[in-house]
């Protein structure tokens, strides 16, 4: 069976396997030495335990397909239905009208299931251009919860994550650049302006370019150009961490600049009809190579469906009866309020740590760790489960026999 686990996950498995390959209990009474075999059980998807409102608050409007617009709580956050469109540059040749030419008659399709067979909300569409396959995915996801996670609080499906997966099907390499333009509109204000609390605190942004140190993780689009009374606020996520490639620059302009500005759009004042362009830089794709570019827009800062709350489990210590071994759960990009539960079978018992533990805030690497200590009370074959409140349980099968 093909191993589709991410590299960081496989690394932890290898570390755990190496740690247990050596004889357990070396230096102790040989009569108590044990042979340990560990197998990875299949990760199991379960019902979402972290509070989540299952009713989407955001939707895409495809009336002017392949353009589309977005509505949050049935209020416009782009000009509808012609609010968003992407374009590609291949070998410095602007493929004007690319999506219009190639996707007519190829309407968006529902998303396939995600990791562990979980249902995904949204659409996917494929198109071809000069031996390039482009897959556009629009997925409805929950936004991150900021601040304390209050009891009874729910996460909301209020954000769309838009990704463009470009694959070079040619026999030679090509230089690929990508751009998305957005005709912004909040409720009835077609000239909605912008704010970047982390890079430009206290400022209303209009007609500037954001890049390098001025490119924020997220940017706000305000119904009213007033930070104290902004009205409805939509959030555009530009950075995701890890290997996810967000745009490297954003140009704030107006709709005339978008429609008549060619590829390189200049910053310009909104003048009552605001718009922006997101750019991904030139990159050479070798034959068969892929590139995925991502951004998000909606009611809050986007979560990361690929990694949020994912866990890897490793062991250490001794599996000799009566001695202590450790169970370490490593969590990448923990979800708000995420909890882990250690389930031990008969023949094992916890020695340190509560059965259900909160996941601590992540380190700078974005990774958190939870550890328990336990002991074997009798030899045999066991299954250890670490259950995450995000809906996934990691299973480890362990055989402990006399050596």
C-alpha cells in the first residue's frame, strides 16, 4: 500500500522505530528481556468533537462562470457575480482569457473526500493550456478562533480556501507565474478599503503594494473606512506557514486598473471601485513537476485543512513489565481547544499524565507535544489509541513477548 503520510509524519515513525529496535531493558536481568514489535494501525476518522457549526456561512456564486463571487452570511464580500478571476503567465506570455477559453462546458464539480475519508465542502475544476493542467479548488473551511476558546463556542465554516495546482505535462520545462484579481465589495460598498493590523497598525490602506516585510499574514477588507466603526469586515489570508505557497505580493488598486492594466498592475487609489491583485512569482516547472498556490478569503483567518491538529505518535523507554515507557503525541498546527485522549488496553496502565490532556500552544516550529508515561502489567498483543478532539484517532499495534 502506498504511504501517503507527510514527510514530518514519516520522520517521527522512523525515529520511534529506531528507538525500539535496540534490545529493551539492556543491562537488566536477561530473563525479563522482551521482544517488541510495533505496527502502525490505520488512522481512523471519527465524528468531529471540537465544536463546529456544520452550516456553511459562505458560498460561491457562479452565475458569470468562470468568474465567481463570494457571499458571507448572504452579504457580498466581492462584486458579484464577477468578483474573482485568475490568469497565468507561461514563459513570459500572458495567457489572456485563459480560463474563459478552457473551462466553458467544464463546470465545477464537488470536492472528493479528504484525508481519512472526511467530507469536504466546495468545488473543483480542471482545465488545460499548452500542456499545463490546472486544477482550481474552492474549499469551505473554518476560520481560526482568536483569543480564548470559550466553553460552548463553535467554530464557523465561514472561509473559502482557494488553491491552484499547476502541473507541467510537457516534455520540457516552462516558467510559470500566476495572478488572481479580486473586485472587492463589502455589502453595498464597491469602494471598500483595506487594513493590515500587523504591518500597518492604525492605518487605512489604499493604492499601495504589499510585499516583503510589509506582506502580512492576513489583510482585512472594511465596509467602512473607519477602524473604530468598520462595519462588516472580511479577512483575506495570505500566509499559511510550512510549505504552503501563498502570494508574494499584493497590489491594491481599482477595477479599471485590473481590467486595463495588463499583467503588471500598478497601485492606484480605489476611487469608489476598489480591487486588488495577488501575485505568485515566476518559477520553472520541470516536466511532470507540480506547483500549488493558495490564498483564502472569508470571515476570519483561514485554518489549514492539511495539517491542522494532525498527530504523530512515538514511544520511548522500556516495555518490560513494571518498567515505564512513554507515549509522545506530536501535533502539527494544533486546532483551538484541541484535546488528546490516551486509551490503553487491558495489560497496560497510565503512570503519569491525565487520560485526557489539552494540547499546549505550539512552539516556533508550529508543533506541540503531549507526553504520557505508562507501564506494561502483562505481556501480549495490544492496541494503543491516541484520540484527538479534531476527529482523528491514531492507532498503534504492539506485540510484547518474551525474548
